């Protein structure tokens, strides 16, 4: 057993917003009717695998956004597991990785819906942008479902900046680097805009400095 | 929200009772002992009068098998007892090229399955394997004249050893996995196809595999070589009688598609539900070549099969289309493996699974982009249908990308067709029966459309036919 570095419990009927900056083992419990928005912004990797576990009780809602800005030879090896133990739970887990230099991401995501997790709704998304041919991505977004009354999905995409979009922007007078920046900003921001609270949104943007 | 009653009933009737469970009484020509050791391997090789390099290859593979452990992932393999299996049963003295010379009891079994009618109507060639040996093999004269070789792997080894020295065991080496090693040690039967440069085979070639004996181990070995600019479509079907004890089917399939060649390989796997189906299938595709796997898994107790495509030449393409149905006591652990080893290669994986009555279906896939393989496009989509709350569905899609200039996309969903879709269709004036038929047909359609016309029509008709009968 790995030692757990941080445990977070969201109390019944509570709503919480959290930003984390260090990639570390984390266990999070969502009590009944609670809601959690959690944003992880990681610029520094870790030497060994870090595990994120999310436990969802009845009617709880979880929104996870993990942004990885990989530079130099940083290694980001981590897992996320959403355990839908209660009924009517929702979890949306979005991972965005932007990879420069020789950085690597090794990610295993899992959605577990046991027989008790009726009417759960779960999504796992991993999108990656590669800026270097020395960077690498391993991703395994998996599902384990033992219930027929669920909605579950996952998706992953890996690619580089779209050449057509670059061409379009450059056509309109932007130089290469500002066109790149603009597209990167768009890539990262599309999910941030989902957070309702303005202050929280502001905080995230400040952290990203994009 | 659950799957509608009609849809469930439709699927149950389509993939319902096992229809091929009859047994045939056959006087076997030769039956090997059950203990897996050097003597057994030598005995098989001796029976087949093989060259000594093949005997050595078998013995080396047995050694690898003994040293390798069972895979720790996937299905439960602990109940396989390697010392209670029949490794080699020769039901007939030799492979016949005339149907009437086949042993009457064996002939009857294949006639019951309707294999011969298919040959007359729409096949370019037909092979039939019964337990360990190919009992019948025939190919159209027109194809023979063009230089096409379609034979049992045993015969081909004797008559065309040059192909075997170059390719045999090179695409799937014996040390690839435990079951590939086992197959390499005790392989028997299977199909060998060689398509010469520029030859296109219009009608599909088919092999049918039948396991008859209880506690049988069937280890066919297939090698397909499509030379530059050629094309071929190969179909395999498999069934077996139902016994209370387990049988094992561990095949190895090796395919080479050279420059501009196109190979399509269709499997209709409908083993009885006491059979372990642990198969290694792999294709090497070179410049502008194309490989298509169409994989339908309805039968077996546990299937672990991941058809693989190695895209090794620029512009090569690969596709895997699979459909799995897991019912009571069944575990379908199937998927696809794509390795992009050259620039400008593309791949497409489309997987559909249905879990019912406590069955479990898993998609396990890998897409790997090697360094230097630039400008890659890959798309994977898998859909799963769970019909009740005792069934299970898993998805494990692994992606390993070591190159920047790629476009890889994966999407999967576990769905419960039912009220919403039904409501939508019914509100447009379609009756409930028709609507649920459309939904299930639509779900399986992308796979069915890849089957040869005759099979597709049959499967579609079956779906519709059962539909009208099912609604009370």
C-alpha cells in the first residue's frame, strides 16, 4: 500500500472548489448530495506513479480537470479512478496534456461502476497536444461496468496543432508564435469555461498564465 | 433506463440456442497420448513426415511453452489442464480433393453445417478441418492455373518449403506468448494461401474448422502470403459439439501483405460454450498494402483474441471490425492491436459488443506509434450494449504515442438502447417491432456490412425473421 498524501472529504450537501498544483497520491470522498470542482495544474512531474481515487456517494457530482504542461524531461505517471458507489452520481474527468521537449505522460484512467451505482453518468476524456517529436504519450482510458442503468463514455485524442488552423491565423496576419499561442490558449480554455464561479475561473487562468 | 424488452428478445433469438452442438461418430485414424512432452511432439512430427528443422522448431517451442507463465490479465485460464487434452487426432488418412472421398461420417457433419452448398454457390476454394487434420481442400481450376496455392499447411510444408523457411514463425514468433509457443510445438492443420503477383481472387476462399472429440486441443496454423499487387478474401468458420469438459482452441495466424496487396480475413467464431479460444493473429503490411480483419465472436467460453496489424511500409492501411456477443458463462475478451511502424500509415478500429444473461465482454486494444512514423492517422471506436444488470462490459484501450505528427482519436460508449431511441422512431410512425429491429440492426450493421454478401444477407434475414416471430 502506498501512503496517501492527502485525503479530502466533501461533506453532505456541500459544494467545493479546489485547485491543486503538485502531482501526488490523493483520495477524495464525495458525501451524499455534494459537489466538487477540482482542477489540477501540473508543471512538474514525479518519479513514481501517483494515484487519484474518487469515491462518489448518492447524488454527488464531480468535475475534474487536469492540465499538464510538460517541459524538459518531466515525467507524469498517474492514474485516476472514479468509483461510482452510490446512485445517481455524475463524474466528468477531463485531462489535457500539452507536451514539449522530452516530456512524457503515462496515464491510466478508470471508471468503475459496480452494481450499486445505478443511474450514474460518467465520462473520461484525455486530449493531448504534442509539440515535440521527442515527447511521448501513453494513455489507457478504461471502463469497468457491471450495471446496465448507466451512461458511460470515454474518449482520447492525440495530435499536433492543426495545420489548417495555423494557416488560417497566419493568413490573417499573426506570426507563427502568436498563432500557436492563440490555439494553445483555446485548447486549454475550452474546458475551463465550464466552471460557473467567476472567481474560480479567474484563479485558474492566473495559475496558467496563458 | 434499460434496454427494451423487444430488443432483448430479438438479440436472444438471434444469438440464442447453440445450433451446431451435434456429435459425429468417427473411427479415428490415429490418436496421440495426452501427456504433453518431447515424445508427443516428436510423434506428431513423425506422423507428418516433417523435415528435421520443423521437428527442432517444435521442440524449441515446447521448451518456451514450459518456461512461460499464463497471462495474468484477461480471462480466467486457471482451469485449463494441459495434461488432459488430446493434442493430435487424425480422423482420416490424408487430405482429399474430391468431396466424395471424405469419410462418410465426417462428410455428414459438414453437410449438416451446409458447408458444401456454400462452396458450390460462392466460394473460390474450400477447406475443411476435422479435429487435427484438414480432411478436404479444393480450389477452382482457374485459380490453380494462375498459380494460386490454397492447401493445408501440412501439405504446403512438404510441397513448398521455400515459403516456410522465409515466413513461418517470423510474424508470430514462438516466444510471443504461451499459447503461440504451444501452437508452435503441436500445430497441425490450418490453411496455407499464396497469391502470386498481381492476381486478384474475386470469390472468397473459406476454411471450416470443426472440433468433434471431447477434451480436444485444436492447434491449426495458418499462413497467408499475398504477393505484390494481389488481393484475397479468406473466411473461416468454426463450431463444435457441446461437452461438459473443456476443450482448447489455440490457433496461430500469420499474414504477409506485400506492396499494394490487399488481404481481408473474416472470422465467424461460433464455438460451443465449453471451449477456450486463445488465438494469436497477426499481419505484416508493407508499402501501400491493406489488411482488414472482420472478427465476429459469438461462441466459446472464453475468447482472448486481439487481431494485430503491423503497418511496416509507407502508405499501408489497416482496419479491424469486430462484433462480440457474450451470454451466460461467456467472456469475450477481444480487441485489436495496431502498430504504426512507417510514415503515412492509417488505421481504423470499430468494435461492437453485446453482453447479456451475465456475460462479460471486454475490449482490449493497443495503438502504438513508433518513433519516426510521421503523419499517422488512427481512429478507434467501440460501443457496448448491456442488456441486464447481471452482465458486464469493460473497455481497455491503450495508446502509446512516440511521435509528434499524429492524429489519434478514440471514443467509446456503453449504451442502453431503449426508451429514447424507441420513442424517437415511434413518434415518426414506426411500429415498436420495426423500431427495435432498426436499432439492433443499426448497431450491428457497420460490422455486418463487411461480411461477404451471402453471410450478410443471411444474418440480416435472421434478424428480421426472428423479429416477426418474437413479438407476441
